[in-house]
């Protein structure tokens, strides 16, 4: 009897201790260990829990399901941030992600799912009936309510593979970011789409101005641990820490990828008979290495093959995609609001080493395809299973990158009516800080490849109507470019006594 009492007391003590034990903290290092261990295991494809009928719904049907924001995570806690969730459905969003909540560094619980959390229009009531009770979510969006505001506004979304999108103050949604891309644009090699399979949402306090999210990445060739510190505002930022483990060697590693859309813009020969002057989420890429600040207007040539253009860089300061023109009349689309699409800069926070910036362009005949991909390619590829750290800040804003250089506001290209074999280029430079006006020894540095002929040398004049300086020149070519030839690269910048006073304009040209 005494033994029984002693054993009962021991068991009761154990239960009491475990019940009162503090849960083990969940940190970024916890996630790094998880990624390293998973990389040693064979990759397993995930299986959708949805019946085929729900996997096959189209995007218009998908949008008739809406999360009831009264059910937002943290909605009843009066916090500055709260989370809404995306449902599963369509071929793109048929795989669930696991979403957990962290409070005081302790993993609290998996965020529960129920079909009852969504509202369904009459046309899609069948989705609710067929949705598995434990199906899970496709992703989530973040809402933010600053002090003094009555209602939280959406400003970020994580949905699909490793994609995420951010809104800065005053902007609309535009381009997208990815955690990583593998083999993007490599011919005869399938692209891999590693996915964020698990998210860990750190519950904020009432005075927090940033939200921290951890994400576990998994794919056929790579696993990874990500930390996102997300701060809304006029300059919204995402501070990214990541540690990657590669299971095997890959053809191409694409770091900090940006995905966007460019169909056409005002000032080009073809607008595809559309009623709008310009249609694009981004109109140009920027690159700064501390020596040269480069701007490349985006282009779309449907009669030519996809473009892979690399720009070598030894000391990267930032790169990104921007929407330079903010005039509504350049787009005339009140629904999509292209004129309010944000700029996005990638700013390294640790040393990335030597590498190159690659622009990958798919030709398109519509605005419904994200045909622009921009990413960093490291010169040295990591060894399998050796951790690779790369940290960076993603900066979203409606402002130009900060430098003291004049920039090309408009790029116009057209045919010479006297000789249709010639192309006329008109570059309109905005004179930042009056550097062009003050210049005493201004020169136009125009660089063309051997097969391009300068018919009319460049000239410059001030255009008072829009307060720009126009550089005008005419080019022709020795040879026509075939479907799979690479485009000509044309460069132009302004200098004063040998010193650059403008960004370098960098243009990929297929003579039409």
C-alpha cells in the first residue's frame, strides 16, 4: 500500500511539473536546425487534401470565397496587427501551409481551420459543402491599424509557393517577391518552385510597429529558414534573414527574386491596339554598385525569344524594379491603378560577394502574365548541405532611389519617316539638383555595339514644356537579328568634365 501511495504521489508530481513547465522557446535557430535536418532527407511531394472539383475551380470562383475578418487572428486583442487567411482552391492554391502562433517565444498552437470561417457567394456554395473540415489555408494577409486609426488596412500577403507582396502607404499591389527561385529561365531545365510550407507568426505587443514571421522553405533541391520583420509605412520594409541548405547542386540559384509584368509603354512603336497608353506593373530596373547607377527601361518583344541579360557586379548596393512615371494619364486604368504600383529595392544586409544581376523576360501578348523576373546570381555556388546565409532588406515606396544623379524620365523610340531603316531615340532627362543646367563641360557618352551604326550623333537641348533635357540620336544596324539572337545593348549617360552627372541608361534593343 505504501508503494502504491508513493508511486501515485510520484506520478502526480510529474503531471504537476509538466503542466507547469514553460514551453521550450521557438527561435530562428530552431527553424535553421529544422531546415538542416530536413535537407538530409529525401524530398517528398505534398498532396492536396482537396477533391478534384475544388482543385479545378477557376480564379473567378475562388474570389467568391471571402474570409470573415471578424475571425482574424488577434482581432479581439486590440493589437496593431491582425491576420486574415486565404482558402484553398484552383490549381495554384491547392496545397495547404501549416500556420502556427508564437507568443513570448513559445510555440502556442497551430492556427485552427474551419470552412465556417469563410463567406461563400451563392455560385460557390458547393465549395463549402465539399471542403474537408481540416483542409487548412493557402496563405494569409496582414492587416495593420496604426495608432489613431479606426480600421485595420491590408498591407501584405503571403500566397503561393514562396511569393509575398507588400503595399506601402498610398500604393496599390503591383510586383511580387519570392523567397528563392531555382533554374528560372534555364533552357531545357525545369524550373523549381520551393515553397514556404510552414509559417510561425509571432504575436505582437500593443506598441509594436513591426511584425515578425518565420517561414520554413522546402523544395526538391533546397530547404531554408527565413525570418521576416515587416514594417508598414510610406517606406514599407521587410528585413529578411535566411539560411539555405542545398540537397544537391543546381544549375541556377536566383536570390531575392522580384516578379513583375511589362506589356508595353508609351513611346514604343507598338501598343498592341490597346486603348491605354501604358500597361505595366514596373517600367524599369535599377542597379547600384557604388560606382555606377544604372537604369534599364523594360521591353517586350513578342517576335523574339525570351531574354536572359546579365550585368556583372562586384559590390552590390541595391537592385530593384521601379514604376518611374506616376502620372495617371500615362496609364488611364482606374481599376488596376498602375500609376500607384510600388517601387521595390533589394538592399543586401550582409556581404553577397561577386555575382551578377539577371533580367529574365518572357515575351507576352497580354497583361495577364508575369513576364519579368529580376534576381541576383552568386558567382560561387554553395556546396550541398553547407549552410548559405544571405540577408537583405526589401524596400517598397513610391519614391525614386536616393542619389544625386539626373535620370531618364521618358524613353521614346520610333522610326525615321525619311528612312524607315533608321530608328530615332529620344531620352528625356530630369535634371536633379540642376546638375545639367550648371554643367560647363557636358558630354553625351553614347555606347553602341559593333553592328550598330550611329547615323546622327547625340545632341542635347532643354525642353521647357516639361522641364527636361532631351538627348536625341539616330541608329541603324548592319544586320537584322533573328528570333533567337540576343538584343543589342545601347548605353548612354551624361558627364561633366569626366564625372557622371546622370545615371547610365541601358537599353535592350531589337530594331523593329
